[in-house]
C-alpha cells in the first residue's frame, strides 16, 4: 500500500459544491482514472481519502490538499496524468507526491491557510480599513452563538499591490477585479479564521468579493 498527497483546486464551476459532494467527486475521479484506491475494513467500507480541510462554500481554490491510499505501487507522475485526464470540469490537479504511511493525518497538521479576495467593486480607503483592523487589539465576533476574538485568528492581512485585472479559470474570464485583499488566517484545532468574517469586519459585503484559497500551511 502507498500513500499519495494530491494538490488540487476547485474552479468557479465547483465553488458552490459542498464538501461532501467534493469528496464524492474526487472518489469518482480516482475510480475513473482506474487507480487502485484502498478501502477501510468492516461492514461499511469507506475509500481511504483524507482531506486537509473543507473549503468554505462559494470559494474557489488553487491550494487544496488530500491524501489517498492505493493498494498497489504506482508512480506519482502516472497518477497525476490519470487524474488530469479523468477530472470533471471544475476540478484541477496540479501535483501528486508520495508521503510516508505513518505520517500524521493532514487534519492534525494544519496551521493556517492563505486566501485572496478579489473585490468586484472598488472600495475607498481600503488600505486604511486594513490598517485600522490590524491596529485593533480585539475584534469580538459572534459565530454560531458563541463569541470569538477574530483579531487573534488573523496572521497577515494586506492589499496586494498588483491585483489581477480579471480572473480567468478554465480559459474563461468570468469577472473583473481591480482590488485584491490577501490574508493568512489561523486554522486547525480550536477556532479557525474565516475570510468572509474578515471581509465583514472590513465592511465589505460578501457578494462583492470572490474568495480563493491559495495555500494550506502544515506544521512540520
């Protein structure tokens, strides 16, 4: 048995696909690629696929991670080619590599996640808004009935100097963006930062931004 790590993304075509449906789509893609996927034992066997983290609904991504277990030795490059050929629209594979079988699960190694938020409408004094938020010692925020300090979950927050004039995915330019906010938020055990909540703290409506997860950062 071998364990492979997948680096993949979800484009605009799948941004409203829920996490469980994304899991099913990945499993079907692996089957379509005719890779010997391993399954758990017992009365209800499950495919041995572990995601690092669920992507928030409505977000696109170029930095998702998942581990899969195969029952036979297959070269990582061969797996990548098979996945690319078999992937549906909206699911893009970038890299596949081997990881030790005894390595800790991805969910237990997540440290933080990086996002880019493309603004569909220009915001006045955006840099000043960001600086004021970062200068705050505390940002109380209610999430599902409990209060959290949003400021503690923000590791980095800044306006990109050279944002894209347009966002192109799968060869289609689907929206324009003149401003872009980059953020690095804590993730993993305990409270995790959410980009939509940071946008809310900056007084930016969620429907005026497109959020993309760029990278998941793991602990060593």
